[in-house]
C-alpha cells in the first residue's frame, strides 16, 4: 500500500464499515470476475454489489471511486460505473448468471 | 435409584449435533432424561447413532445452565437477576434507545443453527419487521454460506442433491475437505459400508484423516494438497476431464447451457491448470490428479461430499462452483448414487440457510431486493420492509468499530469464541451499548452483553430441524424448559414488548407461516411430520411427502439448465514467510461438538479434554519440540498456547488442531481474510510459527488459565 493511499483511506469518512475493508472485498470480487468478457465482468460486479452489499457500503465505494479509487482494481471501477449509470436492473440480482 | 432405570416416558425427537439429523427416542424417568435410544425409523440413521447423540445429553442439566434472566448497565458491572418481565422490558427499551440515538440500522440480530427452523424464521422476522432493517445473519455465514452461493450459481439450489442412502448406489465417492468419520459419524459409517462393498474412494484433504485410512477402509486416491489450493486442484481435475474428453457430452447438451460449457472447457483446459503445473503449486503428485479425474468421470455413478475444507477459504464460493461444474460436466446429477452434497456441521445449518436469516434473502432464498417477493412478506406481516440488503455478521463487527453499529440480539450463538480474529471481535463488542444474549450458558459473548435471557436446549422445545439432506425432522419437547420458556416464546415476548404484536399458540403455527411464505416448505406441517416421520424439501402438491433426489429432469434455474462458472485460482493473501513458516488448519474430533459448549459439559469430555496441536515430527524436532511439550502458536493476529502432539496425519509444513475448548482460544490467531462472495472466514489457512514454551513459563501460564476458569464460562 502506498503512502498516498494510506493517507486517502485514513481520512475517508465511512458510512458503515472501514474503507480499507471495502477495498479488499471489492478487489476480491473483481478477481473472481476477471476471466469474463468485459461487459459481463462489469455486470457481474455490479450485480454482486447491488445484491449483497448494504447500500451504505455501496455508496462509500461509489464515493471512493469518484475520489480517485486509489488501490482498487480497474474492474471494480467498471462495475461501480454500472451501479451509477447503468440504470436499475429489475428483478434478478442473484448469483452471477454466466 | 433402581438399576437398570426403567424409563416411564419416551419422546421421539431429532439430535442437534451435526447435520445428519439422527432420530432418537429420548427416554425419561420422573421428568429427567435417562437415555437416548437411536430410533429405528429415523430415515437418516436407521437405528444407528454416534457417541455424541447417544451419550452427550447431560449438558441440559449442567450446573452452569442459567435459569434466571439477568441485566446490567455496563459490561464491567456484575449481573443482576431480574424477572422475565423486567428483562424483556429492559431489552426492548434499550434496543429502541440505541436505534433512536444511532439510527434505525445501528442494531441487528443473529440466529444460530442450534435453533429450530421456527426460531430462525422468527429471528429474521424480528429483524425485518420489528427492528425495521435487514441486519440479520446466522452462523452459516461462517461455515456454509459459500455453499448457498456456489451451488445456486451452477445447479440452482444451495442444498444437497441427494438423500444420505443414495450413497449405497455410488461407484465412486469423492470426499473434499470433510472428515465424515469424525464430523458426521453416522453418515461416515454408511460411506465406509459402501467402500467396503467395493466403491472407490477419493479424498481431497491436506490431512491424512480417518476417512483416508482406518481399520476398515483405505482411499484409492488421497490428494493431500496444501491448504488453500482447492480451486487449483479442482480446476486441474477439470483440465484432465476436458483434455481427455471424459465429460458427458450428451448430458451437458441435454441438461446444461452448452455455450457456457464450451467457455468453461476452454478456460480449464489451459496449460496453467495442467496437473504438472498445479501439482507443483499444490504439493500433489500430478498422476494422482489424473487418477482422481479418470476415476470420478468414469463412474458410472460418482458422488461428491464436501465440508468446511471447501467453504472456509477466501475462494470458498469458487471452490463450491468447481464442484458444481465438475458434477455437471460428468453428468453426475439427477439420479440415485450421484450428486453433490454439502456436509453441514450443526444440526440445523440447512434450516438456517433456508429460512431467511440472511441480510439479502427472505426464507426460500428469495431476494429482499425483489419487489414482488417483498410484497408477499409485507402483506403477511403487515409492515413495510426494507428493500436493501443489510449488514452481514462480519460487517456488523466492522461497522461497530467504525462507529455505526451499537446493538445486537443474539440467539444461541457465541461469536466471540467462534468467529475469526477474536481480538477484533472483542474490540467491536466493547463498542456496543445493548447486547442481548439468549443462550443456555454464560458463553464468551455474554461477557460483553447487557441482557442475558436464559435459553432452552433442543430437548426442551418443539419445532423442526432441516438436516444436511434437506430432511425436515421434528424436534419434540422431552422435558420442560429449565428457565420456563422455549426460545421462540422468549422472542415472541420481546417482539410484543417492542410494539409489534404477534401471537402463536404453538411452534407449529410458525411452521405454518414458513410454509405459507416459502415455496419449498409449502407442504410441510407438524401434521405431515407426525404422519410420515420426516420429509425432504421441496415438499408441495407435486411432492406431497417430499423429494429425495433433486434435479431429475431440470435444474431450478430460470431456463431449467445447469450452468458453468469460470473459476480462476486466486491464491489467498495469507502466505507463509520466514516469520510464520507453517500453515495451520483446523477441524473436529468425534467426541466433541463445535465450540464444545454442550459436549464439554458431559462425560464425553474425558475422551478429549483439551485441544492439541498435531505437528509432524520433522517440524517439531527442528524446533526442539518434544511430543507432549507445551507450545506457543503465533500468527500475525495473535498467539495462544496448547500441547504439541507428533502426528503422521499432517505433512511437514502443516499443523492442525481442533477448536472445541474455549481455553485454547484458537480464534485469537485466525485471520481476517474471508470468502470473496460471502465473507465466510478463511479458518482453514493461517500462517503460523510454533515455539516450545519453557516449563517455567508454562507453569505461570497454567496458573493464569486456572484463574480465568474461576470466572463463569
């Protein structure tokens, strides 16, 4: 972890759980979806966050990405992008449909 | 008392130890249980039992049982015994006070797989309808949550595909990360019977367990992989299946998504998953990987049983998906003798999973985010429900440390002892302003509680358990609850005190509500269970007495087809290094149950009076450790002490212990890493170092342990 990142995470005002933990969790999710084609990868990450994360955790991640997203996998940014701009997908938010 | 004691009453009920769900006739003499007789009609055990179910029942009259509610204003104060009315009123007003001070979502509830289906269902109703949020979780979070996720993703339902007796039709049995001989003894015996009859046995486990070799059986292939490499090895088995074209093309084309199969086949057949590449990484002979793949694929009936050795990893859900992929690819689903079956640790883990004690799904695995589903619950319960997922158990502790979570209601669970990285949990518990613990004993978590409500054991209540084979078994009250109330009755009092009026005449009415709101339980009722003994879900108009084998014609997915997930191996961040060069993994022993709360209070304790550290002679000698020496085991999270025992069951580089004794405090050293999908903790891999403790220090240490034992545990 770089100096600048330590600085950026320690000052991040979390709504639910510490941002360091969210970064680890988000990167793990991204690592799972990594082998999928780009569109499905982003959707898979979005669906996972939408279905399993408390909305405060999601909002913290969205804000952290907006602030530069230091330490996050680029795939997380793609998934979070869909959370913000992808519209609310109705109905199915279960485990990833391949 | 006359000997032999002549029981004057007998009640048929279900054992709460482990997910096999054995039927017992509990026999009493003058209102006290004198023996547990295995029930011949029990569909899981057919008259058999293990040493826990048969003998470990005296805990229910232990002197340590708390018989009176208690409250205190601070965790540093002594407890004050109070009436039920006062305790309930205090808990209700304190939870509401915390909510008004810190917000609606600052409190949550935890249920346990030691509770009945009815109590688990009621706890989620309490969180959602009374607390008004989805901060509800249960102990399956820390054991089998990846099963629900990984199996739903591939075959559609997060549950065993078979009934236990199905194994008697199996030709090849693959056991992954489980030790049924110790953990699920009655099923373990059935497995051994089938192997003695000639079935082939593959065991994938870092440790040479009793399932690998015992006086009656020997595994045909034991893949003793390094802890943390399940996904790599299972992908490598898939690599062989695809490259040698051992898969069942007809089954895949008829029953699965063919495009997804092709994508998966291309993925796993990559050179990076070849047995040579993975064998080196996992410490397994590549030819053993090939042998296992060929054996499993050739069947004709191959079945998979797995346990926490698959799920309790940072890739736990991925590991379960690997098993789903493999069974689909080889066509090993949808008939007797095949299948994929999680072995559940506690009596009612399957029920805990089914009945909505999760922050993201209601009972029946239906999502809180789904408007139509939520409306059916809102209509039944008469309140508006939160449409967003709540916090998971580990998130609750993180949120407490971050300042956003301040109150909990915990029924029958002991997170301070059983959850990982104990120092972190204790720090979180100290932040709470209102912790309500409902339990048989003043457990470790109760040290940080403000209200204690005495619970009832499974021998003192009515309800149902759902076993690992999806079998809904009846739990019947054998003796009166020691503190006066069954657990669901206590929760009903609390719900009423918090302003949500509920009334159930008996537990069967809660089961009726479950049946009304959960499609798979639609046909289940006390009447049905009294009539047919037990029933496996799904149980409805199409299967009025339940379903033994799932997926016979189609998979419970939108298009009815099984699918394949891409399961990249991502090594855990927990690595050995010069400072922590050994890997610790954990498990169970036959005579004890889980954190030992019950079995430690019975004569079973004599069989296993302390947890010991199994270590290879090579690793021990290079550290100057003799067999039986007291050692300190340290990880980057903390350290604890226990006795070392030379063992040939673990390879050099790996150490192993059980977690049945609170004094061992093994979760002081387990890591904070967790499964990517479900946050199920990575109990099975911790980098550690082990050093001999000088006799002088050991004496000092044992003195301090004695001191802590004077505190009520």
